[in-house]
C-alpha cells in the first residue's frame, strides 16, 4: 500500500508543478501583453519559460510513473500469464532503478563541476539550479521504485486492469 | 568496439525492452545509457542530452495546447460541436457517421492530439450510434479512424515534435497540414455515404433545420473554429510565436468556458492542470529520452549510413519516399507515434534534404503516415480506446476501419506524389 509519506510527496509535487505551470502561463501571456500594449519586452521571458517547463517536465515524470501511465507497448505483455507479467514488471523497474541511479550519480558530479557554476544567459542563474531538477526527478522515481518493492507490487494489478482512462488527454 | 556494433546492441536491447512492456521512454533511456556505459562514453551525456531535449521554447507550447483542449472539453464544447455538426449534416443518410467525422475535423482544430479527440467524441457518440442501431464495430471504427485527422489539422503536437526534430518552421507545418487534413475528412465522408447507401443507415433528422436552429448552432461552431484561426492567424501573421499562440488559446478557451458557455467552474481548473502535467510528462519523457538516443544514433552515424543505403537503391525522390513511407508504416504499427517521429526524422532527413524535398512537405508525409498507425493493431491507441468504448473486439473494429483507412492511405499517396497540395498554402501565406 501507498504510505502517507509517498502520498504527501505526490500531493506536494502536483501542487508545485501546478504553480509552475500557472507561472509559465502568466509569463507568456504577460509578455505578449507587455509587448503589444506597453511596447516593451524582456529578454529573459523565453528563458524563464524554458526553465519552468524543464521543472514541470522533470517533476511530472515521477507523477506519471507513480500512476503507471507512461506510454508502453502493452500488447505483447498482455498475452502473458500474470506471474510472468509481474516478473517482467519487477525486472523493468529494477533496470530503470539501476539506470537512473547511474545517471543521477554522474549528474551530481557534473553539477558540482564547472558546468554547475555557469550562469544562464538571460536570468544569470547558475545552471546547477536547472540541472537539480533531473536529480529531484531521479530521487522521486527511486522512492517510488523502492515503494513498489516494499509493497510487493500488490497495488499494481488494479492499475494494470484499467490502463485506459478515457478522460486522460494523452498526447499521441 | 565499433560505433556501428554499439548501435546494434543498443537497438536490439531497446526492442527487447519494448516487447516486455517497459515504458517506451525508460526503455530508450536504459538501452542508450547501456550503450554509453559499454562504449565508455562520457557518463554525463545522458543528463546533458535529456536537458537539451527539454530545453526548448517551442515545446513549452505542448502543455498550453493540452490545457486549452481540456478547458474546451470541460467548458462544454464537445456537445456544442456535435450539435453544430448534426444541424449541418443530420439530413444525410448515415448522419451520425458524417457528424462523427465532421466533429473530428473541428476537434482537430482545437486540440493537438488524436487520442484526446477519440476520448471526447467517442464517449458521447459511440453509445449514441449504437443506440441508433449502427453496428458496434462500425461506430467504433468511424470514431477511431476519423480522430486521426486531429494530428493532421493544426494545431498538432506531433507536428511540434517534428518541427523540433527537423528545425522546420512550425507555422508553415501547421498551414501545410490544413488541406490534407480536410481532404482526409471529406474522403471519409464519401466512404460513409457509400456505406450508408449500401447498408441503409438512417438520417438523424427528417426536417431541415430552421433558420433559428441554424444560427444558434452556427454561433457555437464559429466560436469553436475561432480557436485554430487565432493560433494559425497569430503565427502566420508574425504577431506571436507558436508558444505565445498556444498560451493565447488557453486564454480564449477560458473566456469561452467561463463567460460565454458558462459551464467552466473554478473547481475544474486544478484537475485540469494536473491532467496537463501528466500528459506533458508522458510525451516529454519520450522527447528527452529520444533526444539522448538521437545523439547515440548520430554517434553511430546512422543518418549517413541510412542516406547511403537509400541512395544506393535509387536517387529518384519518389522511390525513396515510397521506401520511407513503407518503413514508417511498418514501424508505426509496432511503435508509438511520438518516438517514431523524434527518432526517425533525424535519420531520414539528410537524404530528404539531399534529394531537394522540402522538409515541410516531408513532415506532412510523416504525420499523415503516422496518423494511420493510430488505428492499426497491435499498437494503435485510438483503435483500442474505441474498441473498449464500444465493448467490441479490436479485430472487428479494425475490420470495419479498413475502408476508412483507405481514405488515409489515398491522402498519403496524394501528399507524397503531389507536393503542391501540401506546399500551396504555406507558400501562399508564409513564403
């Protein structure tokens, strides 16, 4: 079962990404209004949008992972017995865990280096604050994977059975 | 090890991971990272490439288009579009089929995603069609097939992905998609008319709409159709960028939902944003990982090798386009549209440019081609949603969808052979 900490993290994550999204929207609409009504524009609005977007993306990836809605090719797996299916799911999560831990480790090293101190061109913020989004993303994914291992994949069955949510606007 | 060998290992590993049902984005990430690891390439490459995939002002348009689509849906646009379509087409035989296709075309101008169109239209129209004695599989098939128009008619998220992968003007791409998209719709209506005559499907209404009905329906239709006009007009006129246009689409959808239709409530907003975040994350995981794999493919010199291999077969552009179309169709049946576009565009683009084919033209060929993949098993999202909505087997729905897919295929052949059909509008408005 999902524990309270996990739920709390997810709620916070949704809240933060929503705020970032609204900020991105206000930033873009605001810049159009400023340009056409007041006749001036800031050089950094594009950059601010991009960085907000990067955070939305890397915080959103663990959310979608937690809800098991990342696009996958279900067809072949759906033909298999439930036990093998479970085994494959565990195997995939294990591979994902190892891979992202590897990427995360080198990201941390990289961020501590010269690149982390480089300033962005418009907003003049050190790039390490942008790259940290990847580390947070990996951290949240690892927490979810550990969670799945501890819970023994009990709550994955129900998710498997209703993979198609009709109100979900997936992007294809 | 040679770069070619590494590439082979990575791609075989990727295929295995996809077959066992690993999420596509993670499968790409795992296999490419494995390639980096065994070849002893810089380990920070994964993060650097993923970051460069996400760091794009153009892509920030994706959540806005998604959000605008959700607001339109929550604001009650779906039933208004269906009402408008019934007023226009209700007197034809097989009316609900026509209504379905027409609504998909209008929806295509609102949302950038075919799956969103399928879900919105299908959940209302499929039960309605079944109630009106249309066969279950036909009801599902026409919904699935017609919703593929959604990604051909602008705005279109796959086009944004193509624009990013090929560094093409998104405005020109959007314009180029309009005529082929409408053409697919019209051909599908012809198919419906033929089937209705053969099977004796009924009309939706016997009397012609009164003037008042027409005006009311027309107003709603026009309000919905203003959305693509704002987006495309804004981009083509050079008034705003694609991203700004998408943000303005959100503003327009909010005004419509809150003040004109008055069905949108504040309580809808937070769930809508959450849904936007999820949908954005789903597509962006694929974008960032595909950017990483793209770098690996370039390292293995796949684009150059592909170029040489294709040119060794023929240097006739039509032959090359035919081969690419066949490859894309086959890949499309087994894989998903976003990774296909992101990964294969850079692979094929050098040879396309070499042969003097306009990348915008090529983009529309790829989009029309991949639209078909949305309805072909074993991997076809629109097909599966509709089969599930109609409680009918995937095989039966696909069987009924084949005549409609002929419309898609005909347009694919047309856009491949006749660049003028695609390029006329962008050349006229955005030379």
